[in-house]
């Protein structure tokens, strides 16, 4: 089965396979193009197509970027992927926390042009300067534009991420302060912000941001909303443990670095669905490994069930199986 066919089949069958409710309510939520970046309230409806695909949901590129207000002074910025090798079908998200002593942003965008627009949009939200930036995920789609943040921005990254980022060439020097602890607490303008290391997941240097007063947990790339796990540098078994640790925190809302910012009910349900998807990937990869199926052939016989219809499943499955095979052989260090 070709990847192109899988993508077409996904678009046709998505409604039938959605784990959550769909129906007439979904059509009522179709967005209208906006001339400028709009700020919207957190959705409340659960009647949405469960997908990360912009076109399947009925959006166009003109609908992005957009900003969703999660709570007072807490926002998520949704932009589209524009990497040359990835069609712009899903969103890349950033957390914005506004305080009376400055702004903290967690995760950025893939190039400086997109970040400059993000910075301009933050300036429309608040006169407070951007003071801190947290690298939740060190991949280029979240860090490629970091040099476009204000020059006096303080950048934080985990030990593993800092080692990678320090090797990259940027348009101006970007210096990352290392976070080695499991929890780092920042008090900014009366707001407590916790930078957490819940375990290795998508990148191996993953960090999350938690706002304890509102019980808002920014999961960074440890959570994608209906986007099939991308595991080319991941630690699949540990990723599952990281998700379970997040679930145990019983946050009010869990926010993803990829996929739509849907209602609280949808996002919290999809966090669990994402873990179940990873568990299926790991169990299926382990089964095929134990059956001595060559990794090059495994994707053709892998039984993913409903998860085969998630956005980019056909694209991301080969890397996922390869990493599970490596995990089974003790090659992930």
C-alpha cells in the first residue's frame, strides 16, 4: 500500500475512524479567513473531526497563524509547517505566558521570518518584552528561527538539547542556559512557571512547562494532537512513560506542540489516545521484531488498527518501527 494511497484513504475514512464524536457540529465550526493574526477563545465543542490535517478540517493556509487564549495571560500560537520536505498540513505550536515582568515563550518556529511575525503578534498582545524562551523540543521546526527573538532573551534548554543546539549555525549567536534538574521554578511577575523534565520522549532532550496556578501543562513535542508519532530520534518506551507521568499530574489541560488547539475535553482525551497510539506502535513493532520480520518489510505488515488513519501515519511508521527494533536490540542509549 503506497503512502499516497494511505493519505487519500485517511481523508476519506477519517470521520468513521475518529475516536471522538463528529457530526453536524463540525461543519458549524469551519473558520473564515482572517487578514491578520486573530485571537480566539479556547473552543468548547467536542464535535470536531479528530485529525491534525488542515485540509481535512477545512482550513487553508490563510487561516494561520492564529492565537488561542487558554486562560488569562496564557496563549498558544498555531503556525503551519513550511519545511521543504513536509507539506504544510499540520500546525506547529508555541506557548506564550504573559506576566507583569515580561513574557515567556516555550518552543519556537522553523525560520526567522515566522519568528519575527510571532514576536510582532506577541507585541500586539502585550507591551511586556519577551524575556525567556524554553526549548521544549530541539528539532529545527521549533528552534530554526530562535535567533530572531529579541537579543536580550534568555534561552533555556535541557543538557541533551543544549549539546545539539550549540553545534548549530545561526544568523547571530544564541547562548542556551542549561537546565539539568527535573524541575526548575521561575517566579515572573507573580506567576509561578515550572520547567519540567518528565523523561525522554520525542527528542531525548524534552522539557515541559507547567503553570501550577491554572494547572496548564505544555507538553511540547511529547504530545501531538492526532498526528501519528514521529520517532526518528525518539525513545518509544520512555516516551510512553513520560506521557503516563504527565497524566498522573491531572492537569486542567494538556497542550500539544503539533496539531490543533481544540477544546479542553478533546485535548485531554487525545493525550490518552496519543499514548495508546504509541503503545500500539511499540507492541506491534516488538511483535514483528520477535517474529524476525526484517525492519525494511515491517511497515507493509504492521497492524495499526484505527491509528493507521492518523495524519502522516504512512510517513512516520517506518521510523517508528525502526526505533522500536533498535529499542528491542538494546541500541537506544
